[in-house]
C-alpha cells in the first residue's frame, strides 16, 4: 500500500492549554486540521499545488469523541488517514493516543473539494484519489453526520460579533476551528470548568467571510446522563451558518 496515512508525535504545548491545564477543544481541532494538511503536503497536494489549480478543501462535518483530553506536557501520537474519497467529497479519520498507546480521541470529518473561483464543488482529480486512498476503515464506523433536530432548551446567551482578518484562512473564509472557538467562549463556567467534554459535532451550513456579522445563540439542555450545549451561528438574515453541539458529563 503506497499511502498509509500520516503519523506525528507531539508534546502538548503551553499555548494549547486552558486554566485547568487541559488542551482546549479548539486546540484539539486545530491539531486535527494541521495533521490533515501535513498529510496532503506529504502527498504533494500542498498550498502551492492547490493555489495554482484554484482549488481547495472545505470541511462540512466534524464528529470528535473524547475519551481523555490531553493535558500539559503529555506526549500525543496523531494518526490520520483518508478512509474514502470520490467525486467531490472526502472522508478523513483521526486517532490520537497517549505514549502508552491508549486511545484519547477519535474523530472523523467530511470535506468538499471546491473551485475557489466559483465557490462551487469540483471533481477530485483521479491522481488525488489514487494517492489519498488507504483502504483503511474509518475511525468511527457508519458515521452519517446526522445532527439530531435540536431540542434547544434554555437560551443562556446571545451575542453578535464581526468576523475579522485573524479569523480567516487561505480559502478566504472563517477557518473551521474558529466556529468551535466562538462556541466555547459562551459555554457557562460551571459546565466548562466543572465537567468533562466527551463529544463534539459540528456542521457547517454556509461560508462566513471577513466583515460579516455573526449572531451566536447558546442553549443548554439537561439530559439523563449528560449536559448538551447547542451553539447556533446565524447570519444577519437569521440563516444558519453552522451548528456546534457539545456533550458534557
């Protein structure tokens, strides 16, 4: 097998930590994103390749399962691979383990290949399909990326903010990590500080670009064995930009 994915060992850095010495959710998502980029670079599909072809990848779904959050000075082992790629979409899997081989995080994501001039999906070149293919099973089998119809529960916060230069990436839209970062800012302290985050689901409905105004609404629902926080990001017309659902216990 020519391509067996991408592996990287790394120690959790100070800038990735929150006040409890835990890796922040946004830092976890950024590590996943960077591993995917490194894998693409390794295969020859780096920024220069995509820029010259006027193409790019945009994520449309994340599902992250956290068994144990990495903490200060821990060594983590990242493994990422493409479990499926065809036509205009690709599925990417991830696994993060500790230095004893225990699984800490499992994640899976779905990406669409974009024509950066038209902002419409584009067919993935066969060369890319051949190189990305691993034949490995997905990290979360049978993932359908279905977001349950939200039972919004109690609305705890509503705020508006402007998307700035620092929020955007090379594709010209708000980087996917920013949505989770924005959502985490409005999670109540008694949830964020006193509970453990064990599940993250994100769906991106439409692009969000520099200069746009975003409204963030946060809702909390108490379930039988966990607390559910739903973060809805809306544009000025009230249309959904993204949904972030986090589960805590």
